C-alpha cells in the first residue's frame, strides 16, 4: 500500500462537475494506491500512521487537531516507468481487490476519530488543493 500525503489548507475533489468530497480547513489529502499483496491489516496500520503523523503546523497531528482528511484512490501510484515511455500498471491491484482495501483504509481512519471525505473510486476525478508548506510525503506499508 502506498500513500502520498499532502498537508493542505483546503482541498476538494469533483466528478463530472459535482463536488464529491471537500475539506475547507487545514488537514491532509491522501492519495492511496493498493498493490496485490496488500491486506486489511496493512490498511489499518497505514491509517493509524497517517492519523498520528506529526506533519501539521507546530508538529501536530490530525489526531491532535481533529483535522480532516480527504482520501482519494489512485492506482497510478504503482506505475512502472522503467522501460519505454508507456507506464505499466501491473503492480496496481485490480478494482475488486483495491476498492475494499480503500474502503477499509477510510473506515480505519473514521474508527480512530477522523472526519474523512472521499473521492469516488474508479472515477475520473478532478482534485483541487492548496498545499500548505508545501509538505508532501510518500509512505509505503
């Protein structure tokens, strides 16, 4: 499981012109990719790590600030670009595997107390955000 975590002052995601998820205060945007050997346990562990990661202002975490999280599925995080000019997506888990794990990740955050906004799995999404810092981290579980 791979997550790109960005500290933001606000963010939103649209599908076909409709806002499907948004945060209007400081928090995190999490782009989440799932690979073939990922499990629900990995999803829970990664969610806990992100919830308590001290990357907000003054070395605070989302847990400390009750800061919101916008979670967006993104299979392209597992692109392999080592050969040629066309990325290979073979390392990304297919939808029937990755969608339940994306849902488990979001549910794990919510069970920890997070306010979670979501993108729409498998949709063509337009993501808007104001990166704060900027602070961007890549986490692998």
